[in-house]
């Protein structure tokens, strides 16, 4: 990812554009981002090792990503490997692949919202740069898999970013364009890169990036969508926003072709990128979780997701109604927590995790949970039934 000495913050992002209001269906789905899933994705990403472009570990990571999408229910026709080859500074030829997953829109199937991030790393496992963006793409794809959107969505995992945006240049130059002909109608490109944050920092702000260089003709459109991105962040996550400049990541090849770009980048620089210190132990998984909520809210806004439950399909229309009615109390809790369902439910699992993603309590088919062993603090409770899965924040206060 980008290695720069200082950010130029051009303005506070506007939070009150009248055309954008909170949409409850969007918020419900943004709240489905799971801290446990984010943490598991980050730790799995770390365990894969150093993902140098063209290496066996890089290929293993691509296959891990493919298997994640298959587990979410995406079909072979939606999953595409995009191979590319480039010449290194030493004159050697190196090959790698991007991974592209397409979710077809209901109204504009041939116009795309691209959400992207790179999965290659150098030196270390790259948990922040860019396991963080990778994890968020996976959660967004999981949550929105069966949610109708007017515009098609492409979830793209680029390789070769650390060698000079090789994978994204290949895609922009040869897939989005062929010769001088634009072959993909792209509404916008939302890039997520290095949003892990440094553990211990006050990670309550995310940088929203807009285009101010390169081709000037797409600057105004980028500024507009970046303002929309900032508003979505305020609506669907607890994060504050700053607006800064797009710089040296996988949206740049698309900007050079005249497409509209925007992106997320951590506000307080973690400084662990491109080093052996870019590990799970050094990042803030709660920050990644919050950026994930912002991304899911924004992606629905840009792709124009359905806003009504009765159009969401069986899993959403039944399971989500049930999950909204689940009552978890008291909160804050002392020594006991009760989970109350809207109707009789015999089979369910309850898991309580701390804010680093470690499971601290697990229970099956028990409505009353003994929390005496938990110390004071904030936790995530996950409740799973055969028809719904909810995750909420709880406080233990004795």
C-alpha cells in the first residue's frame, strides 16, 4: 500500500447532505457485520503467511478467498480468476491472478459498482495492509449475497499492488478497456486499503479519499461520491470522517481511464505496513469491524439495494424479522444475561466474544447465561438459530 510521510486533510467530510437519510434496511444489514467473522478472517489471513505476488502462498490465498465465496453460496459462474503477467525490475517474468466475483443487478445489470482491495503482501503477513480490506470485502459479499441491488457489484481482490498496482492496471487496461474502447460501464470504484489501525490508538475516524489529480474531468464526480461515502459512514457506523486525497492504490488505474473513484484509508497511520510487525497482535480489529459497517452501508447506497424486507428472499424476510425481535437483557449486565426469542425456539447457539474476537463463553439451548466469570468491559454476543444470526454489543458492569 501507499508509503507516504503525511496526509493532507482537505476538509471535514460533510455529514448532512439532504438527499441521504438513514435507511433502516441498510442499517440492519450493516449491523450484520460480525466481529467474530472479521477477526477470524484477519487471523486466517495472517496464518497464510507472506503473500508475495507470484508465490505459492499468494496462490494459496487466492484459493482461500475462492473457497470463502463458495461457502457463501456464490456459484462458479460468478467467480472468475483474472491472470496477468508482468516483468520485474530484474527482468524476470512473474505471473499472478486477480479474483473477481460478480453479483448481477436487477435494473442495470451491465453497470457496475466495484469494491476492491489487494491481497498481496511484502515482508510480513500484511494483516492491516491489506488483510483488513480483504476481510471487509468478504463480509460485504456474505451479507449482500441474496440482497437485490439495482446495479451489479464486482468484488475484486487484486494481486500485484505492492509491485506497482500490477493487477489493477491489468484489469483497468485490458478488462475495463480494450484498446481505446471502454468495455465496462463502471458507476464507481470503492477501494479499501489499510484500515487496520494501530491497537491502542483512538481509532474513531476513517479517511474518505477523493480524486484530485490525474485526469481532471472525473474530479467533481469523485468529490461527490466521496461526500456520499462520508455521509454513509456517519449513518451506518460510529466512525467520524475526514476527507483526503486518493494516492497510490488500486483505484488509480481506474482514475487514469476516467472512472469515478473513492476509498477508505485509516486516519491515524499505524506505520506497520511493509514490515514484519503488520500482524493481528498490532491492529485494532474493532476498527476493522466499524469500517466494515460503513462499507456495507455505503455499498448498498451506491448499488441501490432494496429497502423493503418482502423483496429480500426467504432468509432475509423471515430470519431478519425474528432477529430484530430477539431481546437480550439486561444490558449492562452483572452476573446473568437473558436471551428471549419472539417465539418458541428449541435449537440455538450463543457465543460471547471479547473485542479481540476471542470466545469467552459458549452455550447451547440455554436462555439464561451465567456471566459471573466475565470481567467488566464490552463484549459481542452472537445468537444463531436455523433461521437467523444476530450479533450485538453487550456491556458487563459489576
